[in-house]
């Protein structure tokens, strides 16, 4: 097992990782920008190193500064969390060059997972169901028009190296293709440094369901369950739950098998998520692989009892997968709410500022992952996520009722948050009935 791990991230995920380290008896080293000097992860870590000014490119995305912090503190491993450098294959290579274990997949797996068009090609070869689409990247608008004609409209243009809804445009007719194709390529370049895009048939009102895998370094891969991620606004997840509501046991079992097959097809290692779209008839299609821990991982932890961060660390240290051959059943239902510093009544505008009062809910089945506290100043430099409220119940109905109670108890004063909007969702009859899809927010709330 490792002696000391550098946590190459910030916010709630940095706190989550260092807590796992402490429970495993591993020393933790936090890195921080000058804007984060008062953040909770800096206070809780065994050691901390400032790696630059607030701008991410000069701090959390600065590979040399992060690696130097790991070297000078004699860390034998590094956990990237999610975002920033977590899915950067070049960063994994730099860690290896400096004899630091990267807690995640190897560079070649990160590269393949991150290139969505190549990942789709690999899935087709291995007969994993995929959405009909272009054969690899689409080079120009002429090829895009031909692809749209072959697939039939609507289609969706996607950044090959994308994520978070960036570089993504829905095209409903040939007349829109040229302008939307150009916009998607431009946005892909500005967001990811690569203009490559591909095109898929657009599925109306699908569900977004992802499956969590654990893979050791010896080829042992298991799927430990799924997460429903259909409650999204502009491709950004707001609420996640496990297990997926109203998904038949047969479909769940079948997709699990394909998730493991997909992971084996690229010799996956460490933790990862295989994502699928599921239509109203429970036809399912592979969409991508995320080669990192997910923001929504706590719902899986609640229903399975598995500490996924500890599993990441164990797999990276060379231990065998302890869940081989085990049937892992979801117990009860868990729901996660992303509490963002955003004004949900004003087009979800980011709302940085000083938190004048911060009081979290408690009681049975309630967990809050956060890095802020009363008096903390939320800066405008990073993602607006302040906290994650995760609630468990014996049934989905109990989890919803408990969530409503917990959201009522959750007090954040001084800035606007998404708590009021989450309360609105919980009172929606279609959400309560589990009648959800990726366009739920715009259809039910008109935003």
C-alpha cells in the first residue's frame, strides 16, 4: 500500500479523497491555488503545497507544478479526482516518468476512452450496441450533410474529445447543418484544444444510465451497479440516483454484461464508468467511457456499501479485485443533489460570494460531501459545485421524502444556490413516478 498520496484537485472531491486516505492509514498532501488557501481540503490534509495563482492553467492544470509538489513531498502516488488533469494521458505519463503511481487507468486507456469516436469504433468491433453514427470523425460540412442524410434527422454533432455538453449541437434539418457543424467544431477547439467532431442519430427523450466498473491490474473486471443521470440541464447533471427507476431486471442484467464486455475490449484498469442511453422501449446504446471517479459516485456507495475511492487506491497499489464472482445487489435507493452556487431563478447564473451561514442536514441516511463552511468565500474561478447532498432510503419513495426533509434543513446564506430548484423537482409528479428522461427539465420547467 502507498505511504503518501498527493491529491491533485480541489473542492469536495479533494476532501473525499483525503478522508479515504486517512482511513487507510495513508498520508495526504493537498495542492491549492492562492484562491483556495482557506479551503477545507487544505485544512484537513497532512501537508499542503501552493501550486500557483487562481487561474486553473497556472495551478490545477499546470502539470509541472503539480508533479513538483508530489516530488518535493515524496509522494509515491497521486489521485487526480475528476476534472482538471484526471483524464489527461500526458499527465499519467509524467507521473510515471517521475516514479509516481497515477491512481487511475494507464495512458493508453485514457487516450482511447477520451477519444469518443475511436471508443465507439472499438465498441462496434466488439458488438457492443452503439447509436448509429458517422464512421469516425466528420471532417467537413459536406461529409456532415451526407452523414445527416444517411442517418436521418435529427442528429447530434459531438466533440470527439468532449464532455459536459460542450461542443455538442442538435441538428434538425440539412439547412442547419453547416452553421451548427461550424459552431460545434469551434466550441470543441476552444474547450478541449481539438476541433474533431462526430455525428450520431439523435434519440428523442432517452434516459442516461451509467454503469460503474471496478478493474484490477490482472484482467478482473466487475460491474457493481448503475446510476440514473437523466435529470440534466443543458447536458449538465443535477440529480442522480441508484438504482435506475423503472428499469427492468432483465435490461439491467444485460447492460451490466455489456459494460463489462466494453471494459474488457480496451483492457480497462482501475475504476471507470460505461455510459449508455436507454430509449422508451429499453433499447440501449453505448455512448462513452469515463476513465475517472464520477461526481455522482456516492449513490453507488450508499446502495452497495462499497467505498469506491478506497477501491481506486487498492487497485492502483496492485491489489486484486475483491468483488470477483460476487453478486452485488442494490439495497434501497440513493439520490444525489448537486448544490451549486447558482441563481436558479435567474437562468442559473453563477453566484460567488461570502457564505454567511452554512448548516447541513443530518439524520438517518443523509450524507453531505462539501468543502465550504460559514465564512468561506466562493470565488468565480472554478466550477460552481459547493456540496453534494446524498440521501438513502429503503425505497425510492422513502428516499424522496427524506430528501425533501434534508433539503429543508440545508441552509446556505449569503449566496444563491440550487436548493430551491431541487425542491421543485422533488414535488413534480412525473419525477416522483420515475417518468424521467434527459429533456425532463426543459419539458417540465421550461428551462
